[in-house]
C-alpha cells in the first residue's frame, strides 16, 4: 500500500470515528476511496478535519471535494473582483497600460467581464467613472457566474467529460423557443 492510499484510508477511518452513528459499509468506503483518490492526501486530511469541526453529519463526497476546493483553490468573489477593478481603474494610464502589455490574465479577465456586462465601461474612465449600483451588481453577478463556469469546466475535465459529450443534438422537427 502506498503512502497516498494509506493517507486516504486514514482520512476515511477518521470520518468513521468522528461520526460513529453513521453506518458505513465496505461499499461506501470503496466508493469514497475511488472518488477521492485524486486529491492530495495532505489537502484531503485538512479538509476532513475542517468538516469534522463544523459539520454534525457525515459528509458526502461532494462536500469533501467542495471543502478541498474552498481551502486550496479559493477564487476571488465578485465583490473582491469589483474592488480589484476599482484599484486598477484608479491607476495612472501608464500603469494600467504596463499591466495590460505584460499580459496580466487577471486584469484581462476583469476588463472582459466589465466590458461584457456594462456598456458604460466603454466611456472614458471606464465603468467606475459613473459608479452606478446597477453596474456594480451586474459586474459582481457576472464575475461569480464566471467562477461557477470555471469550476464546472474543471470538474468536467477531471471526470473526463469533453465538450462534445455535452452537446445534445436536437431533431430538425423539434420546436424552438418562441415558436
């Protein structure tokens, strides 16, 4: 048995010990081992400890994976992204240009979301010139949706689901929206 499988076994045993009222079958243990085997053992152990500290109930595989994601792959929330965008827009033109020339992917993503949901961002000074509450709300919603889509794409890739597998062909005679 490798160190990784030992760590995985110990993590699952820790869950069983922490939730003694939960009936756990050998099939359940095998399923958890299979579904969690790709996670770094140290990350998994930390996530399980976090769950044990805060949850009254035996966690699902999804809850464990979500906790690992939250602990080790935090993503900037829409509100945080808005603050970053404000900082970027407050920079001098020269500093903003330098960031864009360097190809800062984060800045480019912020600007792309800003431009896609807020037409007023095309005005001199960008979106923040007006500071409208509705523009802020649209930006935050779009940024959070972008993060959800990114996570969904990452999960699909992890499961080996390709984009062409997601396409469902519609028969030519199927009704279309609005018909």
